[in-house]
């Protein structure tokens, strides 16, 4: 088994070394993820410490501008927070929501896919018809409508983990279908293999067969979809936050920062929007490129 | 063939029933409709009477059926926020969204097809590679970011084009159009590019792939062997055969364009249905939200059904395959 994984790894590594685009994308993604994880350590200021904020420092341009302040490398935003620090913390929120949504969608989709594929019958019919219906609408529209409904119906101005959880729920629910379809297809093939028949013959229960025997054999394509979905989840989160139905302003994500900065674009404070926008663009692009490469390298059939 | 038709129709109806049910639950159980309609000094007896008159005490299936009948007549109730009929509000915003979507589709086709042909005929040329790289950027970047960048460059920096609103509009019957004034046209350029960019890259990549595919076929070789000039081979023979998938994809994208206009309309403060929906969300204006939800769902279901029917008309394999199954 270890030999097999090692061989797979080396194939993958070979393809990786031969693809400069994938290497650059991976390096950029890793750098951004590292920056987000280490935000409390490397951020020059703590943007959420009110005692460290001075409203007199607001709207300072980047340090290289004549009016800039060397304390704030990329300038400050409307409340006098250091933009670089706010962006690092924002990146944290964006990535956290992105990862959480993908994991939620993955668990939901894989579970439903396993059930649909293995149980068949009316359960399969119900799940797959629901998937068909959802496939009619684009993911971002479903997330937007769900987040909008939650936002419109929940208490206004609620803070804490509630809005974030609802956001993860909205985004995750918008793309479980892909996982369910892929897993169901694989399960239909695997369920008739000899090892599954043998497991059934010695009396192992259906859930145990699904989780311990079938699941490991259908996870490959699922992980590829998850990587590609991560970029999409980050984009959806940023879009919802920009529209004001995403992350609450108390813990700004990149999208929230762009939303705030957008109000000041015309009064000349371009940096508040454009720097978070650039980070978001680089993040989405690099995760996308890395996912594309992974898909081609691991499973050309998925195309 | 009939079973295929039936299954599609059943699916469309199921989708609409599900969406209307969600809209109904929203409409009926989120916030109290009576509280939204009366003032604080209304007596409890008056409230109870109003509740009875509105039929809010009837069994739920009866209420849902009534809701469906009303929705089918475009009676979506009264906006909590603006105290006006939701149908009138949406009707007033409809032209803005439809005009924006139309110009976006025109832009996507007018720019996407020639660029795709160029990239397909000369895949190794510098221009083709540059456009492919740019299209990757267009696919990866979120729509709202592209809108902000366009505003920054063309409105803030260069000052060429307006960044918000529709400009001057002309009223023709019940339809307010911005396409008859110069300021209306100037206003629509940036939002239409923002909204249509994704579809443009999609069309461009599709045309490029199709052209490269078609150029390898025998009938192109024969056309060349007959000594036809390149121009006729490329545009008369190759391009014409790529257009069927392009038309299909574009048709399928119309729903997306209208849905995605929520984002573009917010960036550019374009007074369309998307902006209305987003404002309704921010004000918890449930009747507007419910109506928009049903409208968008109806749009998508209709488009998908139409595409399925068209496929069936065009492609005999679907008819035969389904009939045999």
C-alpha cells in the first residue's frame, strides 16, 4: 500500500515539477494561507484592538506616498486600522469560511451520494431528483438567495458565530450536488466489486461497508472537486460579503474590506479597495490554477 | 419521446412547486403579515378581524393554494418597505434589468465570436495566447471586482464614463428605456461589459475549441481542395458549424445573466430587479424577496424546458434513445 501511494506521489510530483504554472500557483496559495494562519504573529498591528486605533490615522495612503506614514505600509482604512493587518485578518476569515463551506458541502454531498448509490430505490430517486432541481440554478445564485433569506429573516445586526455559520451553510448547500453525483457514480461501480460482496457475505453492516471499504475508494475525485470548489467558495464568500449579506462587519473578510473601500473609491482613497481586491484576485486565480492542474494530473477523465 | 417530455415537465413543475413553497413559508411565517400592515394603535379585535379577513386562520394547504393562485396572477402582495404593490415595483424595475441583460448578451457574442475565431484559426499567435490568458483572468476574478476595476479605470481615473445609474431614460408606454439617449448608452457600457465578460470568455473558448475541431474535418479539407479561398472556408464552412453549440450555450446563459445582474446592479447602482431584491434583503422586505425568488425560478425553469424541447426537435437521438429506454 505504501509503495502504491509512493508511486502515485512521485508521478504527481513529476507532473508538478514539469508544470511551472502549477508550481507558481501552489507557492502563491501556500504563501497566502501561511500569511492568514500567522496573521496574529506577522501583522504589524492588531486591527481589532480599539486602544491601538486612532481615528486621526484614518485614510492614510500607502507608506511610499508623500502623505503616507511609515507605520502603515499599505495605508489605513476609514477607521484608522492598518490596511495590511486588516487584510491579513480578512484573508483568515475568507479562507476559514471557504474551507468550512467546502468541508460542509463535501460531508453533505458524500453522505448523500453514498446513500443514493448504495441504497438505490426511492432514496436514490429522491436525492438525485433534488440534485437535478438544484443543478438548474447556478451555485452563486443559490448561495445568494439562501444568505439573503437568512439575513433578511434573522435578527438584524446579530453578531458572533451565528451569521458566519449561516454563511457557511448557504455556501456549502449551494454545491453539494457535484460531490453527491460523483460519489454515487463511483459507488454504483464499487458496490458490485468482489471486496464489497465479500464484506457483505461475512455480515458487515451497510454503514461500515460504506465508510470503511467503499469511501476510501471513491475519495480521489472528491478531493479534486474540493480543491476546485475552494476557489469558488472564496469567490462566493467575497461576493456575498461585498453585497452585504456575507460576513458581518465586525470581523471583516476581504470582501467586506472591498465593500467598505468601494465607498471611498471616488474620494481618492483607492488603496482601501484595490489592495484587498488584488489579494482576492491572486488567491482565487492561484487556487483555481492549482485545482486545474490537480484535476488534469490526477484524473484526466473528470475534464 | 412522450416519456421524456413528461419527465421534463414533471421536473419543471416540481421545481416550481418547491420554490413557491419556500416563498410561501417565507411570506407567511417570517414576520407577521398583520403586524406589518397595521399601526401600533390598532386594537386586538381589529387585528383579529384583519387576520380572519386575510384568511390567515385557514388551514395551511388552503392558504398555500390561495398563494399559488395569486402568484399566478402576479399578485405578490404589498411591499413592507415601500407600501406599494410588489408587482408594480418589479414591473417598474424590469426594463432596466432586461436592457442591461440584452446589451450584455450582445456584447458577449459580438466580442466572443470574433475573438474565438481568431484564437481558433491561429492558436499559436501571440494575440490568441494573450486573449486566452486574459480569459482565464476573466473566469477567475469575481464579477464585482471586475466592475470595481472598470469603475476605477474608466470613471475615477479617466473620467470617461459614468459609474452609476442609467442616465437619462425615455418613457415609452410602461417601458422606461435608456437606449434612446446618449447618456443612457454611456451609462450602460461599463455594467454591460462587467455582466457580459464571463459569458464572453465562455463563448470565446467554445468557438475556439469548435473551430479547431472543425478545421480537422474532411469537408473542410475538401473545401480547400476545391480551391475555395480561406475567407469562405473559415466563415462560410467552419464558423457556420460552430454556431449551433454557441447558440445553445448562450441561450442557457440568459438565465445566469439575469440572475448575476444582482451583483452588477449593486456595483453600478443600476435601478433594476437585482438591486430591488438586494435592498429587500437588507430591509427584510419579505414579499419582494418571495416574488423575486419565484420570478427567477420561473425564468430558469422556462429556459431549461425550452432548451430541452429544442434539443429534442434538433437531435433525433434523444427522441429515439429515450423512447427505447
